[in-house]
């Protein structure tokens, strides 16, 4: 039974990642570089895609550097306090996404019943997150889809194009 769960989970989680990849691929480089809101959503999505697959989260080491800013320092286009140290190229963003996709594939395909009982526990002040591994994966998938939807809307409004729906992950890794 667990093999069927892992297969289905990967197909849909991988499809979410593939949809994010498709958005980045069809986005013109200059649009990514010049539209800060669009870039910040991609950056945020990539960082948290990787982060939510790090158990325990204290072991998280981001592949793209950022600085945590105070509330009064956060640019209006940003969606949280993790501000990239610079605007990364489309290639750098896609490379990070590829690494996270491979991490997700391995994370899901090495799950066992015991690992499903592990917990993603983040205790930052009063906003504690404490999820079983299966739930943090579903949370992560929803998070990726949420921001990918925002990116699709921005692309349609500004570039007049958007990628097609992905039914299942395109391949294994």
C-alpha cells in the first residue's frame, strides 16, 4: 500500500513542481529580472519548496542566499522577510528547481511507514509548525501550486501567455 501512496504522491507533487518549472521556462528573462514581484514569488516558492522537504528544518541550507529583513526593511514587492541577496538569473532559478525536484523525488521514494511518523517541527516564536511528514508534503504541494497560480496570473496579465496544466509529473527525476 505504501508504494501506491508514494507513487501517487510523487506524480502530483512532481506535477506541481513541473508547473512551476513551466512558468519559469516560458517567462522572458527580462520580465523575471525587471518585475520584482514576479521574481520574489519565484524566489519565495523555490526557497520554501526546498525548506519544507528538510526534516528536521534546522538542517536547511538554501542553495540561493538570502537575508532576513526587519519589517521596515522589506521591499513592497516581497511576500515575506526572506530577501534574496541579489536578483538571480533564470538559469540559476531553474537549476535550484531541478535540485529541489530531485530532492522531492528522493524524499518521497525513500519514505517508509516509520519515516511517515517523523515530524517537521519548526518552532519560531509563536508560529510553531508541527506536521507529520505526509502532511508537510501535502502542505508543500499546496504552497507550490498557490504561488504558481499567482505567477500564471502575472504572466497572463503582463506577457499574455501561460503554461499548460500538468496532469502528472513528467518523469522520475
